[in-house]
């Protein structure tokens, strides 16, 4: 029996409880949320067993599952602890608070999903060690999901006991008076945020606003209205570039209006959220002190400029009754400066390498600043995430959270270079974060991947995630394809093409294994698994395209068995399927930019042929 995250205590007892078609769920009518939790459980039973138990406000002779709030007692965690007791006669679920009752229901749902109608007798007592367990989802650099998909994400996060969600905004929110920023996008609206916030609260998830307010303002600073607020307004009319978007985007601190602009955006966005937190971001301010603020940086120092601007924004957030958060990458080089920030401030300490060290977490711990450790699902720039690398990174960062007294873990899913990867492909990385941030219990890669394969996809072979985790690092993948298109030969290294033949073989073998695994996956989940075939085909076609690029730029022998003309057609046919997959979960957003790259390669292949 798999339960994710692994409970604090789970004891298997003799016997079984038989869930019958005329069973009833009894709720604690004193808990206003209990009926909603019972409905979640009822739906799970319907999908797993085929029948729907009635919900009653009191126990009867037919009560199979009894849910009750019990505030008094020897509870270790008064907010999220729960006790689940399965005997041969009844299932009892108790908790001191509604959040704990919900998490107990989520555990029982996982049990029923596997056991169906024959529930093994057990006693589960559970509570977290890490109070704040979050997921961070980029909805701005290419992909804006449909509202219903964000709601589904919320429900999945709750299923695995994640209690915070942040969605990353640079330009993809419909700010009044800023139509020049979002006019070519399909932005989220105030109504979308209000509805998502309400939905999150039902699942005891804190929807935390996250808004770029210093760096990463590429589209803002390219407009005629706001370009004067940036370090390099003279670059505003340069052609769009996925790579350029990552590098030039910082407000000019020498411009007084820049601070007014940042505070105004924070104030407007903040009012849509019920959260006590606000993430001002303030990461990767690459241009600071290099453009219009160069003279000021010469007088005061770039570090001082950064700290002054971030400090002013944090104090503004505090003045509004909220707790400021910011990304810790810049201040990592001078961590002692955090003493100049409000004491409420939370530093989001990110690091995404599979061998990420704990040095930054230790350094921030010494300063006394509140911090979260922030790993990542390793999906950015790729059609399919690097699942094994994400596991290694997430397990380390969750361990550092406990070792250095972090208040939370925030697992990130970024969308660099157009958010090419299908959001559902990040599920394994998301669950690694949920599993390891609950109590810091680290399971071996193969074991936790087997659990995810069965519990999340209904894969009786328990092999899906390990299969995907064995995919090679692409030599010529999406990022390399974009950079070559934008920067030309200077972006390439000949050695990146050295393993093309081996990569193609591994990708094709993975596709073959996936075709053979799909029949072992639950019927309703096969579409999710089959979507990976689109990702694998895209990886294969990019690798083949790379062999044409290598022939052109380095005179290497082409490893493609197709002509350039045939490969161009295959790319276009593949992109038709990719667009359908994109539109199934996302708004149109920046799909046209991805299309532009794919079609330019198709044209290049025909010309080269």
C-alpha cells in the first residue's frame, strides 16, 4: 500500500474492512468544511468501486466512514495532523482542525484508489515536519494555462498535501492601463485570480501572489509607455528573442518613477489575494548598475543599489500588512546584508543543480533571515523534464530545509524559452517535492518512482516514471535550437552533436517501451501517458534536425535517414499534434512564438536540401 507523502506512523493490523454499495459517510456537522471533504471521498469511491455512498450528518448502523473534528487531545500538530483508523467494522478519521481532516481524507482516497472495496485494517497517524510546502508555476513566459487547469493543479497539490501555490507573473496579468504590455497575449484577469484564490482556500492551499517588480520586466520595458523606466531603453525596439528575454529586463533605480511603478503594480495585484504573503521576486537583476544607473552604482556600489530598492519594496509590502518574499540569488553573494531588510522578510533560496550544495542555505541560516529552500522540476527549456535530475535536486533541497531550519520548501516549475514542456509532464517532480517536504523522508529514486507510477497513473507495471527518468540529456534540444536560431553558429559547440546517434537510439527505445507500458496503465490515465509520445517524437525530430545543423556548420556526417524536405514535413506534422496538446490545457498565449521557431527550421531544412 503506497501513501505519498509517507506518513509519520503507519501500522498494518489484522483483517480487512469491506466497503459495500449501501455504505454511508458520516460527517461532523460542526465542521462546515466536512461536507466538501466527504464529497471528495464519495467521488473517489465512485471512480474506484463503481458506487456512491450516501453522506449523513450523524452515524447510523450503515456508517462505513466516520469523519470528526476533535480539537482536544494529544495532537502534535494542531493544524494538519490527522488520525486514520481502519478496523474490520468501520473507518474512523479524526483531526484537530479542518486542514488535518482534509489531509486525512486525501490519505484515505489514496488507500481506496489502490484497495478499491477491500481496505486493509491499519492505523495511520500523520503530521508534517515542514510547515510550508509550496509549488511555483510559471504562467508568464510562453504558456498561460486555462483557469480550469489551474484549478485541477490545485486539486492535485492538495491530494499530495501541498499547502501553498504561487503563479509567476511578469506581463500575463491584465493590469488596467497597461494594455501595451499584454495586448499580444491572453492574460489572466482579476476575475480569474479571485476565482482561483477561492478554489485554493477550499483545499487549504494558500495562493501567494508572485509578481516581477525589479528584474524580469522584459515586455514591460519594451513598450513605448514604460521603456524609460529601464536600464537600457535604447534596446526596447530590438527584435524579440527568447534568450534576450532572459537577460535584459531590469528597472533603473536612478529613475524615481520606477519605484512608484513597482509599488503601484504590487498594490493593484495584492488586493486580489487573501494570502498574508507577497513575493516581489527581485531575481536576476542582470542590468543593475550597467546602464542608466552606472554612475549611481559607481558612487554607492551595485549591491547597495539592489538592497535599497528591494528593502523599499519589502517595507512597502509590510506597510500593507503582508509578509514580503524575494528570490535570494542576488543577495547570496552578500548574505549579511539581509539585516537591512524588514524582519518579516522571507528569502527564497533557489538552486536547481542535481548536485546542489547546502552552502547558501547554511549562509542564510547564519544571518537569521527566514528562508525557504527552492528546488525545481527541471522542465524548463525541454520537451520532457529531466526527471532523474529533478529527483536529485529536490531531495537535497528538502534535506537542507530541515538541516538549516527553513520555514518551507517551494518547488519550482519555470517556463524559460517559451514553456515548451506540457505542464502535466512536471507531475513526477511536483510529487517528489510533496513527498520529501512533508517530513524530510527521502525514498530511493526507483521506489518513489514506482509509487508515483501506480498511484498517479494507475500503472500496474510501476515502471512509467523510471522509464522517463532514463531519457538522455538532449545534445541538440529545444534550448539549443532556439539559441542557434537567435545567435547563429556562435551558440554551438561541436561536441554537443557527438552523441546524436546514441540519443536517437535511447529516445526511440523509450518510445517503444512506452507503447508497451500504456496497456498496463489505467484506462482513464492512458491519454496522459500517451502525451509523452508527442514529447519523445519532438525530441527525436530535434536531434535529427541537429544533425543537419552539424553538417552545415561543422561539416559532420548527417545522421538523419531522411532528406531535409522530408524532415521539414515531419516537423510540421508533429507541430500540428503539439498545438492540439497545448490548446487542450493552455490559452493561446505565446504558442505563435514557438510556431515561428519550428517553421523557420522547416524552411531551413528545405533550403538546405
